[in-house]
C-alpha cells in the first residue's frame, strides 16, 4: 500500500439538475496532494439513477461520523 493522506470532511447531500442524488465531500485539511489542494478540495459519491432522497439521506447520515476522515491512497 502507498502513502495515505487524510482530511476531515463534511458529507453534504446534493441533487443534479437531472434529479440524480450525490454526496459531496467538502474536505477541510490540506492533503499534500497538489492536484487536490489546488482546487476546492471536493469529491463526491454519485448515487445510481432512481435512488430516492430517503436512500441518499440514509447514506449521508451513515457517512457523517465523528472522527472519520476521507483518505487518498497514493
């Protein structure tokens, strides 16, 4: 396994104009990865078409855990 770089995050529920749900991870800490830190430090999980808001909120809730970190593995 390579180097692991982490950041604290906030999972935010969003919806595309086409009605598809996604969980946006707003990353708070510098990761040390220039391509990530140069931008606005965001990543997302796209839910499959047909996923309901209830399913999206359940996933968001599960991902919102105190002390959890988003990791990049180089």
